[in-house]
């Protein structure tokens, strides 16, 4: 997990415009994650929602122009705090207040809060920060978390970012607060790949696109000349794999995000579906139909010989690897209807795990390893979760057509796409594991097939 380091006055961090990186320093005790034994209760999050978290406008030492799309440093301070507040509010775990309507601290108060003011407001936790415009055009952003009752600083961090990356600093601040208060791994500074859809229902253009975890900074990666489907980020965040149909030929491409180039991994005249990475990035899982029979294959991500993993009559479609890479969850109709199965990574030990009526499809293993999200089809299409042995099935959504779930990097949020009944317009939604907190992500056009990437390096 990521550790937040104490830094000297000013919290200066050296980073490039493409990535953020902290200077080394004495580190606090690490916050436990779920993998270290912390169990997350999803049935009741009221204790977190009752926590009074105030987020103030980020201060600045001088109101000067910036090269950002947010304006001067004063305007940027408001924008930074608004992004932090939205991140913490929209995940469903917290109900923060601010920045609007709260006192605005001076620059001197950022590291020395006026605790009596916040005590009078029944504030439990206080988030403050600052932004400074550097002579080279870059920005320094600092973030502080305080316990008001104890009059104690709980965490601090800072980042030097290029003008185009100011939102990343806000997401990193929200990640710091989220991790320190919840004990869970962060996920706000991450990106989402998806399929942008435009045009009429009968002739829809589908393009590969990416955006931040909150829907900002969207950009297209493909032109729309060929249909793009089912994208997935590589484990190291450097690539996106997706399925493309050009002139009727299904092809699996790997798009390099650093060079904006792509290479062909698999092309065939046979119907091909659902390419997925292994956790170590060395293998790609996909499904292919030959003579009416669809089976699951894997191939080295660098290219090479394919390995056939299933050989049953009917349709077997690959889902995803378990986090440790030892098992694969997939869907198959070998029993007469679509159901969820698991098998060992070499194809042995295939067994059905879904036995609760209806049909089950598009399974996706949680990064925690403790749950599998899938689409349950019984009249409507709904997103549901179950344990890897098929127990504890419960719905997270209850709409007409919700499908293709994908997990946040920390395994607490499930993302999916929803289709409107009459228009066929698609949109991306997120829901937490309680099933009570849904939100629609803003996209400029219709959106489907979302894939949440890991925390950005």
C-alpha cells in the first residue's frame, strides 16, 4: 500500500508533469488495508457518514494567474477543495461539508488551525490546503488533515504538479484523507477506460475513450473508424487492451498510453470476445468461437502460442483472473443457461458456482479477492455480488438494464453501465457495496463497457 511521508515546511514534492512522486522522508505507521486483515463492513456505514468533516477553500500566498483551466490561484484553491469534497462525498462513505459556506482560513492558519471556530461548528475532522504558483509555471499543492477534538494533525502531503495535472493533486489529497480515516486503500487518483457511443441505435459509433475517476479530462483514443469494445487497463497502467472490429475481422489491440501507438495481439476471422489481463500482465485471456463452439484461450501479452483452457460444448466466455492469478472466473451455458464458473489458471477444476435462478454473466473478480461482481438476468439485468464459492448473492442495483461490472482499485465501489429502456442510450454509473449510494458519471456522449484502472503511479 502507499505510505504518506512527513515532509518539511511547505511539503514540497518533486514530480514531473506526467506523474506525481513524493520525496522520501520518515514515514508514519502504515494504515492497514483489507489484505492485512481489516474487514470492511458494508451493511452499516453510518458511523463514517456521521463524522463531521469540513473541507475549506485552499488558501494561497498570492492571487496570481495560472496556466490551468481553473483560473488564478484563488480560483484554483476553490476548485481544488471542491474536487476533494466531491471525491469524499460521492464514494458513499463520508458526508463532508464545504467548501461553500465555511470560513476560509488564511495562509497562516493552514498549518495552525483555529480549532475553537471548528469546535463551535461540531467539526470532527478538518481538511485544509494551499496552492502556490511557482516561477516555472508549475504548482505546489499542500493538503492537511486535522482532528479538531484532539487538536492534532493526522496527515499531511504535498505535490508539485504541472498546470494540466492540478486535479491529480486534489485526488491525491482526497486519497490521503480517505485512507487515513477509513483504513482502506485509496482510489480517487485513478482513470477509467470506456466506450464512447454516438449516433443512432441502429448505426452507433463506438470509440475507445479514457477519463479520470470522476469523469473529468476525457479524451478519445480511437477515431471510430472501427468499432471498439471491452477495454481493460494493464496492471502497470501503461497500456489499454481492447477488442476492435475492422471490416468484420475481430482484433485484440494493445494501446500504449505513453506513445499513443498500438500493436495487434490477435486477429482472426472467428468471433472473438472479452480480452482480459492476468494480474502480472504476462497473459491475456480471451474467448473465440470456432464452428459454433466458443471456448476460452490465453496467450502471452507479448504474443506467441495460444493455450486452450476450456473444451465443453456450448459457449464459454472468459471473465477475469483472481487477484493472485491462480483462478479464473468465467461464464458458460454448458448447463443449459448462462451461469458463472471458476477454474484453475491451467483450465483444470472447472465448476459452477451460481445456483440462484435466472442467468448470470460478465463476472469480475474483486481486487480484494473476496467477492465476484456479475450481471444477473432475471427479467431485468441487475448488478450483483457473491463470494467466490457462490454464496451470499445480493443485488447492488435495481434498474432495467445494468451490466458489465468492474471494480474500483480498492474493491469498495462497483462500476457498470446502464441502458435506457426506450432510447438505448448508455451511461456509466457507480455504486458502493452497500447498494445505497449510486452516482452517474458525467460523459459528453453515451458510455458503455467501463474498466477501472489501478491507482496511478
